[in-house]
């Protein structure tokens, strides 16, 4: 519907008409130009001029055209179908096909009177036309929350929720904060009659274990209607296509509603992601045996640091050092002697040289500089140390002396040490520990080092370093310029009945020197090492140039290899100065990957591994929870129906009376002068007047 409004009083149109009339009379009333023409011509020309002038003057009043539009919005009906595995497990193929046919017919009936939107839900909520029933988890509260977010401000008529009532992710839908303002009609799927079933309910374990450690696995198992049956619980390790049984215990089921918890203690015997399987032996007549087995993964880290103590000869310091280092379970310590060294330097992450290079063992100098050239080192200087060769194999501390003269020195902390933190207890007690034996001479601490302890002789704190730490040829190196550490360890126990102060000092030094810096120019890392089977595999990659600046000009590719040797090739996307990749979902199993890039004329490679673990939540509970659906529909003012009652839902919704169309009215105002036909009307009136005047000789 349209109407015209004026910004000035409407009676001003009278003046517009009078203005047009005056204009026409002045122009044609006494005009004798058309005496020879037809009698109707002057009045016709006057009418045309009057009409044109009246319209033009009326437009000066700024008339507005107001249009009122009405739109009828049909109610929205949301169809939400549970697509989890438990729905498929509860029906055979014929029953499932019949149900989907009835569900499709319901949608066609509703579309005649309503606007229908269809969603499938499980772990996520998605618009769906065809249902696959392969989601690994069910989150009912999420579909209610998303329906509220999308349709709370629209004409939501009803929600039809088809589910078995089993949820294993998200909050209880009864207590969700999303108040829809529309009834929920729950379609009860599945079977509420408990079947004979033996199943693993939960497996509790750590995600990470350290190589050589023992870790526990706690298993909750349940049995329904299996009273009197015997089964066995087995835990095995899966390695490729083979399964190795680790432990097994017999179980006697007592009662129709049986629950038990058992614990296994396993050993992390190999590094990497290890796959384990927990399995219950099936009993006769079970409804399903899928939930009798559960796989889980544990990432076994070889985080141990191998420490080698190389000494010139036996000394009590060696035992004191070893015991202090072994207080950290992530360290392994081995003692060897320079005259009979039978170990491979590449097998160790950190080496301690005790009184080496030695005076009577010149070959120990080349041993240090060649065999352990790429390993972080700690030198302990003693009376048997060859100081000239010692000065040649490191650039942290230079000592000028003959080594035959010594000083008894105690420890003094500097005020500005910053490489790592020192506890107040260590800072207070260590200066009171008995003296160590340090060589007499001139000490020179070089710029690439920082002093942890100075030598104190009597009451005088000297500028001679007792312990210096720093970097030498891109390696972390430390120097303890004295022997006799065993005295500190014994004194610590005498004073405190423990070795905590001494152990802290040695552990801090070893930890600082042995930590490795990642100097790789190319890195490819998955977002985690263990993914769930419904999670996409995501990678990040970093590439550095020769100046160790982050770049991403070259293309980076990665190949993922499964346990059967099949390759899956991908190319990274560039993001900011780095790379990212979402490789999608992968089947359960162990995988390795190899990333490659060409940069600076050379090929850089990064490798690693990850695993995908199964999700079996949908198989833990096979009995439908229609009580939850009944409470949910009652809470929102709807009803619970069964699959064979789907055809009755349109009538139930209509009887409820909440799904009604809504009429929306909107008004639109625009200036009349913008109407194109006004222009053509005025042009036509003036053109017709001009043509008649011209035709009858008026010009």
C-alpha cells in the first residue's frame, strides 16, 4: 500500500493549481496565433501548460511516497538427528532404512506449512541432508545451544530432536542455559532394555611416560546381565600387525549389574608412541563385543641425559658427583678412565673431565679435543691436572701455575650471577662448607664466561673463580678449579642429615651445561603427538636462513607414512613468517612424517612421528536413555514420541499452537521527485504542447 505525504500543508496544492492556471491564462487567453486553427486547440494547449506548471510547482512542496510492505514469515521447525555410532548399532540395515524413510516423509509434510532446517549432531553440529551415523561422540547440549544462537530471535516453532538419549560429551542437556522458547519433541531411538553385555567403561593412564619408568593403568569394567560368567582381562602391546600379551587376570562376574576396577603396572621399555590394548574375553550371548576392547596410546619419552665422568684415576669425588647427578631420574651416569676408555663419545650428552688433561698422561689432551669436541663439558682441576694443556683445550678459564702448590679455598657467591636461580638455603650454607684444594697461581676469567663461585681464602674473598660457566666454540663448558667435592657432600649430611644442598649445586651446574639448544634451521612439528581419530592432523613448520631469521619464501612439503608404508603427500600453507597445514583426519594407527624444503641451495629435512588413537565412547553404553529425552521434552513443553509415531508430529505441532506465522510490516519512504515516470510525464506534456504549437503555426 502506497500513500503520498507532503513536507508542507497539503492545501498548498491549491496555490500550485492557481499558479498553473495563471500561467496558462497569461499564455493563451488573449493569444491570436491560432485563430485559423481548430477551436479546441487553445484550451488544449492551456490545459497542457496548466498541468505541467501545476506538477512542477507541486514537486517544490517535496512530496514523499510512503510504501507499506507486509511479509508473512512461516514458523521455523528444526530437525536435529543424532548421528552417533550408537544409533547405527541399535538398528539393523532394514530398520535404519525404514526409519530414514519415515524421517524424510516427516520433513516433506512439515515443509508444506513450515520452514524446515535439518541438522545432524554428534561431536559437532552441521547442516545435513543425508545422515551417516559415524560420529564417535554425542553432544546433545551443543545442538540446543546452537539452535538458540541461530533461531532465538526468529519465529522458532518447534525442535524435533531424534536421539537415543546417550551423551558422552558436553553438559547435561537438561541443565543447559539455552532457553529456546519453543517446544522440543523428542524422538526416542534405541532400546531401553539392558542386554547381556560385558564392556570396558574407562581406562585411566598418563599421556606421557619416561623410558625405563614404570607406570600404572587403571581399568573400570562393567557387566550387565552376565552374573555367573567368567572372563579374563588382558592388556597387550600392539606393535605393527602383531600383538604381544603383557598381563592377564581372571574375573568372575557377580551380579547382573557388575562393576570392578583393576590396575596394571607396566614398564616403558621402548621410546616413542606405544600402542596398548585392553581386552575382555567375550561371554556367551553378548549383544555386542565391540566394547570389549579398547586401545590407548602412551608417548614414551627418552628424556634421559647420559653423563660420562672421565677421570685420570680413582677418586672419591667421582662417587660424590655420580650420586648427586642420579638424584634426577632423567640422568644416567657412567664412570670411565682415560687410560682404558671403551665407550663411544657419541653415546653421551654431557662429559665431566676429572683432573684431565693429566700431567703424566699427555694423550688425554687429544682425547678431550677430538673425541668430545661436540659434547658439553665440565672440567674439574686438581693436583694431577696439566695446567698448560688445560688452558689449551678450553677458553673459559686460564690458570698460570705449576700445579704443585695449592690453596685451601672455600666458596663465595657473587651478587650478579644470572645464568640460573640459586636457592636461599644454598646461598647461605655453601660458604660454610669445608675448603677444597685449588691450584696456586694466577686465574684469568675470560669474557665468554660467568663466575658462579669465587675462591675465599680464610676471611678474604679473592677475585679467583672457583666455578666458571660459559660457552666455548658453541658448546657450553664449565670449570671447577678445585678438587675435594666429596668433603662438601659428607659435610652436608653431617649438618643437615641429607645431601640436598650439595645435590642442588651439582644438579644446577649439570642441568645448565647439558641442556641442548635447538639449532635446526628447519622444523616440522605436529600440534600434538597423539590425536583422537575425529581430530584433524595439524602441523606447523619453521624455516630459518643462514642468519637464523624466520622466512617462508620456499615451498615446504611433507609426506606422511602409515604403518603399512603408504605415503600421503601434502604442501604447507604460508602464514605470516611460518607454515601451517591441516592434513585432515587419519585412521587409527602410528605414523611417521618427513618434511622437506630447498633453501640456500640445499635440501633441509625434518622428521617425526605421531599416532591416532580410537574413540570408543559410543560403545560403552548400549542402553538408550529415554528418561532423559522425556525430561527434556517435558521441560520445554513438548512430547516424547517413538519412530513409528513420526507421522503424528505435524498434527501435534499444530495442536500445540506455538508454531504460528508472523506478519512483519515495514515502511519505506522516498521522494516523489525520484520517480522516473514523473520526468517522462512532464517531458511528454511539454513536448506535446510544443508539437501542437509547431504543427499549427505557433512558431
